[in-house]
């Protein structure tokens, strides 16, 4: 007698549900208004019908995304509410099994426009982990992150971590399925769509560095792209700037390092009462200016002189690279030092108040010593200026906000391990030029430590890994009353 065929066990598709970020609660008002409220922040989300308001209560534990798809008024209202919450970054997304309601992963969006999508996968597809994806402990959780991904994945089930380990090598879906009956294609689709996984074409071979992404991505070292995206704003949700996070736990270091105990050679006897040269005087006079005289804005002629003094191309030449068969490379010289003479830094000017120059965004063509207008939305320009105003705790937007962007590939084409650190050092050199030239011209300025790389990408259409902000400087005519910054 033939043994009965074993029935293949049906895998039940997991559910993906939108859930209100744990720091917020929904406040339902009597007039149908809904607001998301945290201890120090409230976002109004609009007016909704009674049924939608009741349904919205489920967002505390998770509303299945599938339930948003209907054509009914209720489904459409809930859909609008969920989208609004997503735009404000107030949602995370649970992927869980309906059998036991246990989370497999929780997806935390890292960029404003993230929305979970499942990329379609067939048995013949080959996938592998992105070389930028990394697992790490965060508090008592394990998280999968990548500077290329729009979301991070909190790994709640150790089996998911095991699958990820398998995916350090390219795997065909059909083979993966045979190995792990519980393989979760929905999860793999979400990971693929977010950029944690990549799909390999047959011609791509082994899925190593040169086959992932475009030529610009190939040039990024892993640590450099993580550093860039995590030390700027726009592609993560951690607090940024002066938060004094461990002020209660660790005492501050003193302003001046206590001297070493060794024999002291005093230099004071060489000091002169006045600065020893006009340059020394300029250095003494340099200071940060954060508030500007909007009745007497900087003029186009002054801006031209400022850029000519600090940043224009002075000469250009070509040279072969010191590797066999390497191509000839073009170089320039400019009024500041730059690693490898790469001069990867570009200046983008957000002009709010400059006599003789219309408001808007401009690129400084350092070779042609010209400003080239870039079409950018007024909303984006305002957002950029307001962020600078906030960073300086100033009373208004800077007359001109200079965003220093790097053409990353210009420097990473040559340097391994140190490319991004060289870029930041180059920014320091250029910013000191800006400070000194502004002081010399009777203008004022201030370096700004933060910049939003996602906003800049949306403004310019330049991908964040190709060319993006690495520094900012506010420029204008300082208010007379203001003393030292
Ligand atoms: C890299 C860098 C980042 C800075 N970021 C900011 C900033 O975000 N906001 C601000 O108001 N000042 C910023 N500053 C200015 C410093 O606060 C200022 O240089 C410092 O307080 C010394 O004052 P002084 O420049 O007037 O001598 C920055 C300066 C540097 C060099």
C-alpha cells in the first residue's frame, strides 16, 4: 500500500500593520478632530467621522495596511489619517504572524517618505544582503540598519537573524525555500524594497562591491557612508545637536587642558602688546555673527569679492595618476588647502536678502566665477534657512546661507578609509577662509554644525550619496549693536 502523500503545510502570510509611535497618543476631540500628542509636541491631523475616530483607536496596537485599501468612506478616511501620521514620522510598522500575533520585525522609518512596500520575488531571483546593511544591539534590541535604507528593521525573532546570516552570500529564492520551510517571502520583499537586500542579475555574478548600485556608491567605504548619514540630519531619527545626553552621568571636561607636569618653557616673554601683523590682527578680530542687519544687506559686489577671495579656481592643470595605466586627472588650485588637491567642495547659496541678487538657490561655478540659478521650491528654501536660523538661535534667516556640498567621488576615487574624514578637514579649511574674509570685509558670518542631507537632495535632485552637504556657513552684514558672537 502506498503511504499517503504528506500535505505541504500552508504558510500563513504575516500581517503588516501601521502603529502609532510609542511616544505619542491620539487625542480625539468632541468635534471629530484628531491630534497626535507627546509630552512636548502636538500634531493636528484633521477632522474625521465617528467610525473613523473609533477605528483610529486601533493604531495603538496596529492597523493592518490591507484594511486601508477599501473604497468605503471609512477606509479612505483611515487611509488619509495613516498617511498623515506617516508624513510626520509618527508611525512604525509591525510584521507579525496572525497565528500568535508575535512580531517578526518592527520597521522604523528613517526618512520622511518611507512607506512599506513588498518587492515581488520569484523562485528564480537571487538576492544578497547589501554591503551597507549591519546588525547591532540597541539597548535590549537587535536592529538591522543601512545608510542606504529608508527604514531600520528591529529584529524580534532570532530566526530572522539566522536568515540574514545566510544572506551574506547570494541565495536563490527557490533554494532558500527548500532549506527553510518557514522562509518569509513578505519579509524578504520588504527588505529588498528598502535596500537592505539587493537583487542580483545573472551577469552581476557574486554580488560583491562593484555590482551594488551605481559608480558613485561603489566608491563609498562602509564606515564613511554610515558616518555621513548618521552625523547629518535627514536619514535617521536620532536626536541631533546639543542635547547634553550624558550631562547627568559624566562631568564636563575643563575649557583648557590642565598642563603636563614636565619642565615649562614660557613663551610669554615673546608676546607683543598689539597683534604682530595685519594678519594676526585679522585672526584676533574674527568672531561669529549670527544676527544680520536686514536694512543694509550684503551686496552682490561684496558677495562676488567674498567668493573670489575665498573659493574661486585660480588655475587648472592635468596630471597622470601614480598607478600603472591610470588615466590623466584634471586638477585646480584655489585659495585654501585641500587633500590631494581634489577640491571636492561645491558651494550652494540660499539667498534670502542680498542687494542686487534675487532670492533663490544658486550654485557657485568656481571655475567661471559665476552664480548659476537652480530652480528650488520656496518651501524647501524656507526650510533650509529656518534650520540655519534655529541652529544659530538667531532672530531671522541669514542673508546668505552657504551650503558646502561635497562631490564625494572626487576624493573617494583615490583615497581608501580616510576619504570622508579628509572631506570634513577640507571643510574646516574653507570655513576658516570664510570667517577671515568676512571679518576683513566688515561682514559677519557663522559656521553651522548641522545640515539636512535629505532636504538638500530633494531641493537639488542630487542623490545623497553623489553630492551632498558637509557644512554650512551663514553670511551677511552684522547688526551694529551686536558685540562678540
Ligand atoms: C564646525 C563648527 C560648527 C559650528 N556650529 C555652530 C552652530 O550650529 N550654531 C552656532 O550658533 N554656532 C556654531 N558655530 C560657531 C561657534 O559656536 C563659535 O565659533 C564659537 O562659539 C567661538 O566663537 P567665535 O567664533 O565668535 O570666536 C560653529 C563653529 C564651528 C567651527
